[in-house]
């Protein structure tokens, strides 16, 4: 939620939180298709936040695959808060090897020390 400093504005679902929901909708759609050594990471999000959502509203997100290019999977999504459509856009995930990803992160941590 974002609570505007201006008291005349009610708190609403903020765009970063909405993106989190949308990314999870796409990721959950991919999970049954992945092998044990694979995972996904988000590499691109384009979102149009269309309407405010008040605290307590239930947000429903749907994502469907529209294009696959090698390890990249492009999803089209929309979100609804029970009253109206609140967002639409695309999200691109990349299928990764978990061990390789872990090694890359650990190397960066080691390089900083």
C-alpha cells in the first residue's frame, strides 16, 4: 500500500506491490513446467496501472504465455480487484539453471569482500 502524504488521498495498492503479484502469477504458471534444476527470473515488466485498489480488496491476476523464444517466456497479464480491471501488461521470464545462478551470485558477493 502507498499512503500519500496528502490526507485527502486514501491509501491504495502501490504499483511495485502490484508488479509483485503479477510476477508471481507468471512464475506460478511456469512452475509445473520446470525441471528440478531450473527456476525463473523476471527480466522485463511493462505494466499499465489502470485503477486504484483500496486496502482489503482481493486482487486477482491472470497471466498467459504469448511467446516463447529459447529460455525467454513472454506473458500477457491483467489484474482485477473485484470491481474493475486494475492493470494490464507483459512480463518476460527467463528459465535459468539454479546452480549456475547461485554461483554467479556467490562470485559477486566474494568480489565485494
